[in-house]
């Protein structure tokens, strides 16, 4: 099954669905805000949502704000990039509202506990009592990463991972579990193996740092057009 699929907006979006507005511009309002769908019009390509809130405070996003919209539907998210047209109290029903642009189709992605982003970094790992070997990553989340290595590992095997994500965030000999065998690929005659690994023993302070790192990367990627 593909990681994401396109669906007609009208076929999947309904009033009352929870919404997360991930604001990337203006910079002073960057972050995620909670909302919900009120109504929408495919004729005008506009959707009215509850005025987003953050820590219980309503935030009237200014016209032109760039938002990455995540509409929540049980185990999935319907996502698209839009912009704010208007914020204020609706003349229709008096509810504090925000109007955003919508597309004809939205992308359905699997809802994970942690957001996963494309990320290429080089680190090292070792089996217990073995020497370090290098790996390259393909993607990353606060819960784990997809790595490329040359040797064969077993699903369920524990390894120790060291990787520097940024100057003040590094995992050092962090216990990890091989969760998934991603198969092999032949690169210039060399067989490379892909494995999905899960970080073990992640305490709350470290988890918050990793989640924040992913959020910062998502914002950076959207500004560069890497993510939509």
C-alpha cells in the first residue's frame, strides 16, 4: 500500500472533524494550533474552521498566513497546504472562525504516534561487545529511524545507536530495537540493507527534544518546498 493517497475533498471531509493548523508563516506564529471543521464550499474553494487555539487562547491568524492543514479521521490524516483568507467572528452564527483555502483533492497519510520526516544523516551503531559500524538514515521520527547498512541484522535484535542530530542534540550508544526488515538495494554492485529501528528507553525530556527537532525540520522543509 502506498504511504499516501489522494482523495476528493468532498468525499472525506465532514463538519465537526478535528483539525490541526501547522503555521509556517508568519514566523512569530509558527507552531501547531487546534481547530475543527465548521463548513466549506467547493465552489469558492474555502473552508471555515473554528478560530485556532493554543493553550486555551484563541489565535486570530492574519490574512495570508501559510498553514499546513491536518484533518484528523481516526487512524488517518488528510493533509494539504493552504493560506488564511480571513479570521474573526462569523456573521453567519457569531462563532470565532478562520477561513482557509482548500484544494480539490487532499492527501491521506497514515497517522502515526510520531511524525516521520525524510532525513539523511550519518551515524554509527554497534552490537553489544562488537565494533562500531556506520549507517546512513533515510527518515526519522522521535520514535525511531530507517537506516541503511551493509551487514545483516535480525528483526528483534538490539543495537546501540550513536548519531548527532544538531550541536545540542545527540544520541550516544542509545539502546534501539530492529523492528522491520526493509529489504535490500544494489548500489554500484554493493548490497545495502534497510532496517527500521525503534529507540528504546526514551524518557520524557529526550522525547520532547526529539519531537521538537522533527517539528523544526518540518517547518524548514515546507519553507523550502520539500514537504507540502
